[in-house]
C-alpha cells in the first residue's frame, strides 16, 4: 500500500512541476509579446493566475506527505511522548482546517458554476476547483504519511 501512496504523491509532485513549468513559459511568452513585440496576449494573465492556484493547492499535499512543510515551533519538547502528543495535536488541527477549507471551497466552487472567466470563456469553477480537491488530498496526506515522530532536521537535510 505504501508503494502505491508513494507513487501517487510522486505523480502529483510531477504534475506540480509541470504546472510550474507552464507558468514560467506563459510568463516568458507574455513578457516577450508585450515588451518586445508590442502584442500582448489577453489570456495569459488569467491562465497564469489560475495555474498559480492549482500549483499551491496541489503542491500542499505533496509537501505534507513528504514532511517538508514549514514549521514554526513555539514549544520544543525533549520528552518524546510530549513531542509525539504535540505533533498529533498539530496534525488534528491541520486536518480540521483542511476539512473546513474543503467544505467551504466546495460550496464556493458550486456557486461559481455559472460564472465565466472574462477572457477565457470557461467556467470560474476551474479557478476554484483546486480548493476542495487540494484540501481533501492534504487530509489524505496527513492521515497516511506515517505515525512515526519526525525529528527536526537541518534546513539542507532531506528527511
């Protein structure tokens, strides 16, 4: 089962890299067209904005699954039982936040079904769809990423 999860999140990570690449290419094309050729493309800004939302919300589950999220630790317990308890509480609170985000994001997405993007002519649902999807995948990542307590690592060290 773990191998399938690793492959699924690796695939999602590859999709995030592809989205980032598409954003960079579109921005480069927009800059060339606008400032060198004087022919700005009207649709690239909306596509980049939409892809940026997809990038963040599809990248979050990958980061959570790999224990790479940015942590601000106010309490660092030397006792491993207290540290494990703290990590469980943080995970529960994160899951609750993602569940609320998924719920309200879904409602927002459904409300936007009939609204169209001005220059693209597609439903705004494509802009809001990653909110519930990414939140749901982040909950899955929190639940399956393992039960072991991860020790804080050096910034350059990979877990």
